[in-house]
């Protein structure tokens, strides 16, 4: 299934459970508004965890008045339980710089970058979708216990199955078992507290990553809903 709105095209690859965007020439708000309607029809034929490829390689420029609709499309994909997202760009292009600037100051999903369609396809084929999508946060506080000692820091990335913490007051070691406590907003603007046991998998200067290991299905479903809502809130 494919739909075209001006210089923009979206295709649903149902067999591979994939959504492919193609942006050509200049992006206008009119075209993007039409694309939003087309996206909703395409996603209806896909299963949760669907991959996304967004091809900006032939795109020259995006207008600032497109940002609101861009955010609306991103939020719709999040609510639809998108999986891995890969962007194709020419790294020297203005659009590539615009995308990096747009993502830097906002909460939302973490996209991977590729130079060609073939490279993007390989990324999706090799992706471990059980830990997707991953969301980037600006200021999301977290506390944690390491060998009964308390630490605190901020979440940089968070997914249904893992997190990355930076500026931690206490740095754990790889394979340490820790307990993470964090609060996420719900749609009614109340907060939900999650206490999650996890195992540290990587440690680098100023940050560490851990995989969750004890969320039961009901709690995991609530965690996903809160995570998706939190990721859509404006920073």
C-alpha cells in the first residue's frame, strides 16, 4: 500500500511489517498535513513493533512551519507502538543538520541513521525489537540502589526493556544487579512510580545502561503506556 502527498510518499510493506517514507525536494506544510492522513491508513495494516525507514536522501529543505505536523506524526507512530526507526540522510546536507537540531532539544524516540536504503534495510533486519522503541529524554530523574547504596541521576534513554542513566552519583559495575525507581506521567497527569530490578550491561564515562528483568505483563503494559505518554510531553 502506498500514498503520495506532493513531494512526500509513504508505503506500507505489510509482508515485512514496515513503513517507508520518501521525502523529495522541499518539504511543505501542505504536503506534510496530507501525509499525516495517509500515515494513519498505512499503519492500520501493520502490527505493533513495525519498523520505519524515513528516506531524506533527496530532500533539500524543511520549513519551520512543518514542525507541529512532524511532531504529530511522530506521536502517532509512538501511540501505534512503533519499533525501530532508521533515517536515511546525506550527512553533509542541510536536512541532516535540521533533523539533528530538531531532535537535540526534544523528547521522543531515538532514530538510527543510515546513508543508503540497503543499509537501512539491514539495520531493521538485524534489530532486536524486544527492546524497541527507545526514547530520548532531557530531564527525567531516577534513583537506584547498588549493593544497598543509593544513587541518583537522570535518564538519557528509556525503552520498555532497558535504560541509560547519566550523571549518576554512584557508578555500578557491569553485571551488578540494581533496583531502579522512576516516575512517569499518565494521561490524566497523575504520576505512576515504577520500581524495576535490572542488570547493568555497559558502563562508560558519565553513564551506564541496564536491562530490566522483572516486569510482569500487566505492569509492563502500564509501563509502556506511561513511557509513550511521557515521551510525547513537551520539554
